[in-house]
């Protein structure tokens, strides 16, 4: 662990002598106000998605930590579109990197955007499509039915994942 810590220490920012913060993955409101919620997690998820598409390039490469904090806090910078990034992912990235948290896409909407791109290979290789787990589409449909029955007016619906022996709500 010590070697890994030393290698990646430059990716984190120490604020006022406190513990390290993963500033390159943090949303503007988290950097400005210390606010962390599912909407700020959408921003962080998108940085992870960007890392996957770029095959693990460092986010905001070429910028120092202080520069990243300043530029992201004030909306002056987002990550560039990676080479060979499909349009659907780039569209999703832009929706995740909306500066105003209230305008940012939700995780539920991200799932809704990606469901049409499921294919048989995904079903064969995905934990969520084993015998004991329903397809993502089935979970979403069942969750929508439950929401309609409960007259839930919350815009951000929880995704309910059900296992035969256990159930958790995310």
C-alpha cells in the first residue's frame, strides 16, 4: 500500500493540513461548499467514466492541484472529450458535468440513457443478469410500478436491486 500511496499522492490535494481530498474527481459545489450528495457523485462518476474511456489518464493532466480547484470551482474547465469516445458517452459526460447541480443529470436518468444499449454479451457477463437477478430493464419497470402505486412524487427515484436472499435499496 505504501508504494501505491506514494504514486497517487499527487492526484490528491491536502486542504489546510487536513486529510487528502480527491479534488480531480470532486464536483464544483463540493470544492466550493464542502457539499457532497448524489448529484455531486454524478460529477465524480463521470470523471471515472472519463478515466475508463481514456484508459486511465489522469484527470486534468497538465494542471496543478491548485489550478484544478480554482478552475472547477468557478466553472472554467471540464475534461475534454476523449479520443474515440462514442457520442452517446460524450453526451452523457456533458450532462454529468453541468456546472449548476440542479441542472445535472441524475443517476436514474443515466441508467435510463444506457438501458437501450444493453446487449446479449452484457446479459451473459453481468452479475446483474444471473439466474438470481432480474434484468436491469425488469428492475426499472418494477420500480416504476412501485412508484406509481405509492404516488411517490420524488424526481430522483431509488433503484431497487433485489437478490433472492437479500434486498438492498440504492
